[in-house]
C-alpha cells in the first residue's frame, strides 16, 4: 500500500455524531438524505481513469434491519449482476456495536456511457451496524485491480470509526478476514490479516 497520511472526519449534524480517519487528499462530502446522511469520500482513479476508488458512510434513522438482514438484502440485490461473486461474510465489533461484513464482486462496463466500454471487475466491501435507532453502512468500492491497494486504508476507517458520545476507548474486535480476489495488475499489493483465537466472534 502507498504510504498514507490520514485525517479525521467529524460530523456533528446528527443525534449521534461520529468520527473516523480517511486518507489525506481524498475529497469528502457530507450529503443530507431523506431520513439520514451520507459521507462520500472520493479517492484516486484507476490507471485507465475510468473508475475512482471510494469510501462511503451511510446513516439512516429508525433502523428497521439487523446487520444480518441487511447483508442478505445486499446479496439478493446484486445476485443477478453480471459476473457476480460473493466473496464471503465476517462478523465482529465496530465502535462497540455488533457488525456484519460482506464482500462482493461483479462486472461493470467501463468507461461508463462509452461505446468501447469493456466488462471490468468491481469489488465492494460493506460493513453494517446499528447504534441505538440508527443504521450504518460503511462501504469500500474499487476496480478489482485497485482493490488490494486501498483495502488497508478502509480497514483504518473501520478501526477508527467511533461515536463521539462513547467513552474514549470503545470495543473493537477485528472482523474475520474475507478473502481478497486477485486480478492481474503489476505491483498489486496483497492484503493479509493476522488473527488469533481472540479475534473470532460468535455468529
């Protein structure tokens, strides 16, 4: 992974404000949505300039889903996508809340709206959790070739995601590693997670 400097993001617009770290130089925008908010963080484009790496933090009020139900709904929504693959699921604790993580990949025509578009692997990682009555989704999306490069940065976002109403030190137990798909790319960085028995969480 390239050497990265991280900067904090704070939101105070919500009943339950939160903070996390993201790579310096990336463009973060906070957008109000119907019944919630979204933080979209745009990173660098792939070498072809067709798709930008991105992190997204979504919050919706009046949580009606559990993290497990949200994971199943995500898989159902993408299952018919071209080249769809479920990469796996993991469970852990994020910001003191039980979390479920899902990895998927699919094919998308890139460049978008281009007559010469070619099917390109897109890989996504979604983390779902509930805090009080608010539902959160943390999302990482990149082309398959760029995905391993920025995965550690997304892990930093997850590990530093904290609700500002919590005590200084909150529980964080790593999510069990989901296998990272390998795509052809020169100097691609493979991400590995070392874990011991204390990392595993009950389903």
